[in-house]
């Protein structure tokens, strides 16, 4: 799995904030896998020579730093939803490492078991993880979450007020496990996304892409990823090529070698989103056509009929169980059944 470039940038920025020279680290635009990023953390810790480095680094990681994962968390309706999604698509992927979310007699518990240690900083990964989680929770709820505490298995390596400054809640040391414990009643309070009619659909789309992240990467899959991850205006061919650090001509050539084209991929992604919007939201046909970048609703209707052999309103009726109409070569029930099968969470 590739590491988000924002993590690398955060390491270098944190070193600069400490007055250290980060030039020995790689450029932030280089793709790194987990093992390479681990080695980078080892080097960054040596350069920092400061026990608060992990906390500073984790605190600097905002939700946007986590890429697709962060976008999905922003779209979650409750903290419970966000925690469950984080566990299911955890960025902690090393062998024997785990992130867990559970309820016990003390409340809601988010725990981490790291897969390794940074030499000279055995709690580096745990401290960075919880500092990033606290920052993310603050963004989701709009401030500190009352009634929480963090329990760490290790012993303090610096004054406890330093932990409090970056973790923003009481910290207890020498416990059996590394856990963030919070009140049960807080996990189901509505977040900002609770009022967004397409939030659940977007979270499912992000989940699908995150499940596919370890599959062999092709140019086609990368274009799919960018188009699916777009929120708002759909990027055009040249914008996608720019994000992939290639020219439009190179993108077209590579897609041709993979026996597809940007138009084919764009149509597939538009259709995927169109069916999700029709089945899962109350957005009008005109609103959906605008979101998907069509000039008008008539063009969208023609395209949808070409993709699915039925009108969008007929698909919506069938997806909601409102009846059965057979049109074209494929019936709306068949199209709706395919949608349900391919978009399950």
C-alpha cells in the first residue's frame, strides 16, 4: 500500500518547526510503501532528537492529510460510523498490527496494537496515531470531545503536560493496552454530514476504492480512482493526466494499450454515481445531471438510457421496489439487481 504524500510532507514540516533540517528526507512527491515510510520515520526521529516529535507529527495530520480515508471520515454521519470505517480501512496495515473499536463497561474504546517500534522511541507509532485521531475528532465535532481519556501501555518520556497539550485529554500510563476511551452517548451524536443526502453513498464509494488499494495498479484503475474520488465538478481528461504526472497524449496512449479510453471510464464512473444517486437519494434528475457534469437533464437521460437500456426515473422506481417495467435489451429489474450486488458495503 502506498503512503499518502501528505504524511511525508508532515514529517518534513514538523522537523522544520523544531528547527531541524529535513533535507536528508526524500522529496514529498515520491511514492513510498509502508516499509519505506517506516524507515523514513526512523530517520526523521533521529534528526528531530525530540521526545515530542511523534505527538507533533500526529497532531499536524488533519483529515485531509489522509486522502481518500479522510474524505470518507468527513462524510460519516456519526463518530460510531467514522470509527467503524477507520477500523475497516485502517492505515495501520503492518503484520500483527491492528486497530479495534468496541464497547466495554468503561465506554467506547478505540485501541491500537502497533506492528513494530521505532528504535529509541517505542511509543512513536502509538503517539502519532492517537494525536492524529484526536485532531480528526476535533475536526469532526468542531472542538474537544468531553469525557475522554487515553491510556498508554508505555511510561512517560517527557512531562505529562506535553502529552496533554497535543492529545487534548487526560493521559494515563502503564496500562495493559493503548486505548482511547470515550462516553457511549457521544458516538451517535450527528456530525455535519448527517444532513448530506449523498454522504452514505460517498462513504461506500470510498470504501470500495480503499478495498481495492492493494490490487495491481493500472492506468485504467488510477483514472477510475481519480474520477470516483472527485467531489463536485468531474475533472476532465487533461486534469486527470496532470494529476497522474503525464501528458494528455501519454494518458490516451496508455489507456489504449489497456483497451479502453478516458470517455469509456468517465461513462462507467458517471453511470456508477448516477445509479447510486437515483437509488439512494431524493435528488432530482436535473440535480443529478448537473452533479455529473451534463449540460442539461435531457443529455443525462439519453446517456443513462444508452448505458442501462432504461430511463433514470424507471431505474429509481425499480431500485426502490415500486414496480417492474421492461425496456430495451436489459430490464430495469436486472439493472437494479446489478446495482445492489455491486455496491454493497
